């Protein structure tokens, strides 16, 4: 009689449940004894033989699921396997937020209300976990009055400190003064 080793099946939409079954061993599929058992409430039950651990799981009307097979002794948890699969699948489908970089452009002569509106926009970006580049652009004679742009930059940075932290301090780059803020 020939014995075949389980072959890993690629996780496709239809084969996802089969692949999940192969990678996560439950109940009688757990062969290595003894195992460290964690109860349904997260409490440590100690190191037990597999048969005794399965009996405890059945008494609680739950499954014994191997959560850390590479540890010695392997770690098993008493839980509802169907609920575990559902939560794992739900977590894998949650969209992850990719950090984007947003820019706010100001001029040294930008009005008070316009600056306040730009600060409000920047706060929204930072709360949404995006980086914000604040740039003050100088044109013509404004290059002779960089201190005016510095005042605008300092005001904006000071008001954004409550929702973000300074990644790169204000510095001059030609006709622009640039500063980068990242979310807290």
C-alpha cells in the first residue's frame, strides 16, 4: 500500500477552503503530541497530550486548532474553527491604506483665511494617514523677503503639530521653501 504526502494546493477562489484546511490542522489532523493548549478565553491550559486536548475542546463544543505548528511543543487553541476561518478571510480582504504624499502650496502674501483653509485641508490629509508637503513659493521680488515666507511656514507647521509631526524641517530649495509633515 502506497502512502501519499499532502500536496500544497494553490489558493484560488474555489480551492481556498481546501488550501486553508491543509495549512491549518484541526482536531484529529494534529499528530504531534504533546501540545501547548490555550483555552477559549485565552488562558493557558498547559502542555497536554493531543487526545486530552481534543477531549477538552469537544467538552466546550469547539475545535482544537493548531495556531503555531513550528513551535516545540506546537501551540493549539480551543476555538470555533468556522469563526476563525471567517475572521481570517475578512481580515485578508480589508483594504490597506497606502500612504500618499499631498502638497499644500502657499505664497508669502497668501491671505489669512486662505492659509486657514489650507491648514484645514492639511489636517484632513494627516488624519487620513497621508504625508503633507508644505511649500511656500517665492516669485520675483518676494525672493528678497524670505523672512515673510518663513513666518507663513512657521505658522502652518505650528498649527499642524497637533495632528502630525515634522519629518523634514523647513529648508530652501531655490525659489521654494519646503517642509514635510507625517501623521502621528
